[in-house]
């Protein structure tokens, strides 16, 4: 969806933000991502805050609620959530600002070990039992080959969207943002979704799968589970690519098919 500057939010919504932060001195729209109708860094009386939001009647508004619910359970690499506001047709989240740049996933990038460290930290976290969270089996069942969705089950907390604009690099740390799709499932799924994004950035399948293999969860996964993941990922991106043929989606569709072939055969 198109992104509006902070100043174009309704006056009462801006006032509610001011009630949280104090006077807003400056607002700068940030780029990256697609769902947020507003994504701005505000300089305020109480310091800087990153505000992301979507209209309350938008089909993705549930994602804002999921992000707010999972926030207290996230590891240190994720920014702190300060507040969640719902009023006058808007749902807004106010976060600690991560003053970084989008991760570079290209082969040989010095960001890759930092991304590995952040995902290693996340891999230790169990999905909290007391909040509503998506289940990997439900999310992948319609794409996975018949009878294989149980492989996706598990108790790890998964991010599932490792687009490089959801990973911000600050100094020697990678920080994971955009928890719109927190999911409970098998821990190897996150290394798998990251592998596809590495391929999008130019890694051959063997090197992307090799990167996933640095994570113990991936090493321990049954080959049949990884093959099911490859097939499901290819089916998912075939569906996304069929709906809308923008070039990056076509790239993802082709890379997902290549990944599926790599995971179907001997590694
Ligand atoms: N805490 C943060 N501090 C600074 N910038 C952020 C922060 N979180 C996200 N961003 C930036 O805003 C963009 C959009 O935010 P994101 O949470 O990814 O929403 P979406 O992709 O759903 O629009 C990100 O790609 C990133 O560039
Ligand atoms: Mg994003």
C-alpha cells in the first residue's frame, strides 16, 4: 500500500501520539517494506521513536495486533515496543528506533555473520503459550505435499519473513524488525526462509542451503522435512507470482523452484 507522511494522519491520531511522546519536532518517512501505510522516525520531546501503522479497515490490520502481542517475548536483537494505539481508523505501533541500514545479503557480504548471530539467538526462543500466534502447520499445509505438514510442527518462535529490509544493521549487530507473522513451528523453518532470500540476493542454491546448514535445527531436520519445505515454498511463491507478476515476485518464484529442486535431491 502507499505510504503517507506522519503529518497526513488525522489530527486526533497525531495528538494521541504526542500524548505518548511529547511534542514532535520532526518526522521522516523511511523506505522498505510494503504493508505499513505509515513508517516514520519521529524526533520528539522524549527522544526518537519509530512509528508504523496501517488503517484499521486494512486486511492486514491483524498483523499489528500480532506484532504487539509478541513484542514482550522477543530476543534482544529486536527493538523494544513502547506503545500500541488504535483510534480513528488507524492502528499504530511505537518502537525504539533502530538507526541502521537494510542488510546486504549478497555473497561475501560482511552482514551475513551478523544475520547468522541474530538468527542463532532467535532459534533459542520458544513460542509463548499464552498468546495467539500462527501455527506453521496451518500456514504451510495448503502448499506442502499431501501428508507432510506435520513436519512443520514444533515449539520454536519463528519470524518467517527474512526480507533484507526486515533486518537492520547497526554497527556489528543485525536487528530483526517487522514481526507481522510470528509463528510457532519447527525451528529449521527460519533458516529455510532465510536461504530463499539469500538466493534472491544472488547465492547459488548450494551456498544458500549451506548457510541454512550452519544452524543446528537445519542439520537435525529430516531430509523429507526439508524436501516438503522446498516443495511448499515453491508452491507458495507460484501462487504469489500468479496473482501479481512484479519482477521481484517472479525472481522469488524462480528461486523457490530452484530451492525446491535442491532440497528434493541429495544435498
Ligand atoms: N524500529 C525501527 N527503527 C527504525 N526503522 C525501522 C524500525 N522498524 C522498521 N524500520 C524500517 O521501516 C521499514 C518498514 O517497517 P516494517 O516493520 O518492516 O513494516 P512493513 O514491511 O510491514 O511495512 C523497514 O523496512 C525498516 O526500514
Ligand atoms: Mg517489512
